[in-house]
C-alpha cells in the first residue's frame, strides 16, 4: 500500500461532501487530528499490520478494500486503501 495512492474522501455531516481524491496532499487538507489518526492506520498497513479501526468495505469481496473512518468536529473523514 502506498500512502500517495490512497483514496480519501471527506464527508461533511450536513451532506455536502467532497468527491474522492487520491493524494497525500489531499489527506493534508484534513484537520491535524484526523491526519494523524488516519496516517497512523495507513502506516500500519504499509508495515503489513491492520489497525483495529480499519474495516473491510462491503461489496468488494474479502478484505482487499479497507476503509478507515475518523469523526472529528461533527465531520467524518475517510480513507480507503487496497491491500
């Protein structure tokens, strides 16, 4: 898994979400707390480990597509990666 190729998406609680983005620079737009928590989870994935908050996405078969969700300040931040 490559941090630069993760797909991230920011979903705002009010429903006005932003479309998928796919770069480390986009991840850097998240609040610092969300960056650190999601970044730590992605670092674990790079090392071949799985963070307890990383969950397989439904509909993709097996656990090859993994989602990390971080709630912060009434917003939800999401990173999706493949293994």
